[in-house]
């Protein structure tokens, strides 16, 4: 019997999938709600059937939004709590764009609750909330683009802008085929064209450009992990296979500062010129001796550009400007690193070479 191996990202995939399904369901519900005002009906399509479909789609949308919220919280990748799914703009993770999703969810819940108690709240208040609920759709779309990790991928852009086109056409059809004062119809038609255009312009200058994750309010620690760039398990694509052995030149900076009477901290920040690319940081603490440091503690982090995985470890040997380190990532891939450096203390610059190999490979 074959057993499928898990990737540790099942909840993340469920979060993304349920969010997209919720957007599609909300789009369908919005289109039906907009077109229902045209009073289109027939023997096989009575008006109550349209209302029933509209109501059931809205309820199903709420179910998938709830699943979206629950899996996001359970995943634990981003610092999102239960209150962030209810109270908007309080999350430390992309607060504005995540908060818009919360606003859309709250509006839908208000619509369902008032619909169940329609006789008590009165027709006027219910109608006002019902019209306000139509704002859920553009808010949810902006939330999808602003918060989703797939905003720049072709498939999500197709889903989002395809939904935008369908809703805009439905709104224009409603305006064109329904009666009403001419100024009101012209204003509604202008809004039906202006809103999609504004969303498109915002997308091109925001989520559609590089660096959106940082500008959107993603915590720096999450950007460093770059989990969002790994859309498929590493075992299924050679494009993200971890580095095993390489030799490359490095260059960067060195900083040294006193942390006490007999304690000093030295930090190397290096960029790889070749090989897998990426960055390497070495942090040494110890006693200053002859312009150097007698190491007491150390930390090493290595992030290859080809995978974005974070390798962590420590220095295993230090001899002048040569050092060795052992690091591994969260999946257990390990590397032995060897650095031979040339240090210009006056300028605070470092150049040299980096040799990397899997543990045991160099001795074998």
C-alpha cells in the first residue's frame, strides 16, 4: 500500500483554496443579486428559485470564508488570531488588507443575521444592510489581491480579474435594462466602470509589483523565510532542490562592537557571488585578542537564493580569518561550510571564498 507523504503545508493550501472558492461563490452570489432586479423569470425559472439560489450561495460563501479563517489561524505561519477574523485592522500581518477581508465577512454575517430576523429589524434597515452587503464583493477582491501570496501568479489574476469583468458586466446590464431616473442610471454606469478601473490601477502599482509583501505590512521574519515563494513541495520540482556542494566567492561587511569590559561581538554579512546565490551571516561573541576574538558563542544563518530556505547553525572551528560552520534547514538538509576570508578592518569590508559540502562528503 502506498502512503502519500505530507508536505507540512496542507493547512496553507487549504487556506488559499478556500479563499479562492469563497471569492468565486461570492462573485456568483453578487451577479445573481444584481441581475435579480431585472425580474427575469419563466415557467422553469420562477422568481423564488432565483432568490433561493442567491440565499444558498451566500450561506455557502460564509461556510468557505469560515473555513478560510479557521485554516489560516490553525496553520500558524502568519501571526493571525481568532480576533483578527472578527475585528478588522488589528492583525500584525498585513493589517489593512487582512482587515478588509474581516470587514467583508462581518458584512455578510450581518446580512444573514438580519435576514433571519427580518420581521424584527424592519424592511428599511434590512434593505439598507442588503445594499451595504454588495460592498462585500469589491472589498473581498481587494483583500484577495492584497493579502494572498499568489497575487502575482497568472491563475489568481485570471480568477480575480475574470470575476471583476463578470460583476462589472452584470452591473452594466442592470443599469442598461432597468428603469429609473437618467442621472441615477448614468451615475451607476460610471461607478460600474470606475471601480474596476481603480482596482486594476491599484493592482498594477501595488500587488502586481515586486516588493509588495514588505509594503503590505508582512513581518520581516516572514519575508526572510520566503515560504510564500515555494508553491510546490521541493521533492516534485528540480527548480527548488537544495544545494549540496559548491564553491563561490563572497563579499560583504564586518562590524565589531564591545558588549562589555571583556566581551566583543563580531558580525559578518556576506553575499554569494555565484553558486546558489543568497546571503550568509556569521555572528561571533567572545573575548577580544590581538584584533580578533576568542570565540565563546556563535550563530550562522545561510539563505540560498535558489530555494529561499533558511539554514541555521554555528561555527565549529575558527582559525584567524578561516572558519568552518555546520548548518541545516527545517527539513533536515545539512551543509558544512568553510570560509577563507580577507578582512579590511579599516573599511569594514570582507572578501573571500566559501566552500560547501554535505556532511561527510569532504572526508569521503
